[in-house]
C-alpha cells in the first residue's frame, strides 16, 4: 500500500474487529429492548380495547383493532427473540475473532517486525537524502562564492562527520 502501510491497515482492522463486533451487539441489544417495550405497550393497548363498549355499530371494529394490535405485539415479541438469538451469534463470532486474532498475531509477529524495520529504514533514508541535498546546495554555493578547494574539502569533511553522528 501507500508508504508500505498496507500491513498496518490490515493489522489495525483485525485488531479492532472485536470492538466493532461489540458495538454491533450493543446496537442489536438496544434495538431488542426498544422492540420489547413496544410489544408490551401494544399488548397493554390491546387489553384496553376490551374495556370499551362492545355494543352498537363499532363492536366489529373494536374486535378488529384488538386482534390486529395483539398480532402486532406478538410479531414484535418474536422479533425480540430473534434479536436475542442474533446477539448470541454475534458474541460467539466476537469470541472466535479474538482467538483468531491471537493466533494471527503470533504468526505475523515476524512480518510486523520486518515492516516496522523497513519503515524506520525508509525514514532514515529520507532524512539522509535531505541532508545530502542540503550539503550539495551548500557546496555549490561555496564554489560560486569563490571558496578554495581546501575550504570546500574541509566543509565536505565536516558535513560527512556531522551526518555520521546523526545516524543511529
């Protein structure tokens, strides 16, 4: 990947997958709670339909509302059960993910170390390149200002010593 970060991106995604799984389970749990409250409210409403007068022309309508409200409440209660099963499956997946992460972490530790070494070498190389370019510009400026070859050689030597001291 760009700047050799592909491994880091994959490793980061794997490492934080457990957090994503937990967030998903929490969301489903909250949804199940809301659905359960809604189901209870609908059941309570259906029971209250029995309290109204069953006489007159609206008697069949009250029965339809009561039955349909009970069915809606039942459907939402069934949804709660399904969501609770889903939560268990998501948690099981999260546990498996943790085990796989530990196993993978052990397997790719050498790769992780190599990638980190490459990145540090690339940074050191970039810094050395910048230093080299700076020193070349300084040397060219000294030549244009009419410095003697001995002064230029002395500057080059001091630059080389300075560069060696900067190296880890």
